[in-house]
C-alpha cells in the first residue's frame, strides 16, 4: 500500500452517526416521506413549470433522506436474532419500505407516496412494540411543575 492509499482509503462507510449510537426512530423517515406527499400534492396543483421543476428536485432530496433513515433502521437497529422470532414481518416491511421509497423518488404519484407512509407506519408500529423510544431514544426530562 502506498502512502496515498493509506491517507485516502478507497472505500467509505457511512451510518446514521458512524458508531452506531443506538438512537433510532422511524419518525425521521416519516417526516421526510410526509414532505414527499405534500410536494406531490403541490406539484399536481401548480401550473408553474419553474415551481414544478423545483418541487421535483426537492422531493427527490426528501425521498433520499427518508430512504437513508430507513436504511439505518435496517442496517443498525434491526437484528435478526432479536427481532425475527417476535416480529417475523419486520424484515419484509423494512425491505418494502425502502423499495417503495425508490418508487416515490422516481415519480410524482400521490398514491405511491401515501403507500410509502403506510409502510413507514407499519415499521413504526413494530418499532413501538419492540421497545420504541424507551430502548432507542434518550428520555426527556420531566416537565417542572407549574406554579399557580
């Protein structure tokens, strides 16, 4: 290996936070997927070609972010030895959600975006049953009591 190969590796690996940190929540994907649905609606309602072109670009960015968040759940949170016995549908639902994200990214079809949200909701329901925020989020401090 020469010095340049050592300094600049040929392969880059990325994760949600490159640890993995253990912080996971399907809500991150859902928020971006909601943006895709709303952009599809605004696109359909507009006749302004400049606006529509911008909408496509922004929607593709949002879809890519949502897919990233689903990929993090798939590659970092999902563990076959932990989840398969209790949630046999999880692996398939995650795969479907990521695949649906590619469809949404490539089209301006509101029905495809809604189908994606439904799949993300299925992932979220399983995530909740698997421990959800208690296992994969940092607890928020209790609100201080208010004085009368």
